[in-house]
C-alpha cells in the first residue's frame, strides 16, 4: 500500500487481514460518542464502526456506551475485511518510507 508515494505496507492479502483486529463492532446512533471511543471509531453519518479483538472487548465497548448514555441501534459484529485493514494502515502509517511494514 502506498501513502503519499511511500510504501506503508507490503504484504499479501491474507497477511494484511491477519494483522487486523479480528472483529468490527458496527452500530447506529444519533448521540455523540465519548471522546475515547470517538478516537477509535470510524463514523459515517449515524453509523459508527470500531475494531474489537474479542467478545470481552465488544462487551466492554457496549457497556461504556451505555454508561455514557449513548443509545445504539442495529448492532452488528463482523469480521474485519480488507477495507478495514486499508483504512487502519492509512490512518496509522507514517508519512515516510520508514513506515514500511512487511
């Protein structure tokens, strides 16, 4: 994968997917997310998505949303896909060739 002309990830699809979080928590809300969760989330309109490694982390995130008074609808848990990996790499990649991962 390239970012600003620099290689930021160099691996085949299966390797990139293996490096991703294993799950994505997706839900709809009309409420603002708490700041710590907003940093993790990818929000499009009223749909929020955030990575989660396992069921315990999903439970913790949902409990934190409830505690913050965030009303969620249409909760989905799915496996991370290549788009999730791409977005994660692009958001975390350094803007130099030193950010190359193999």
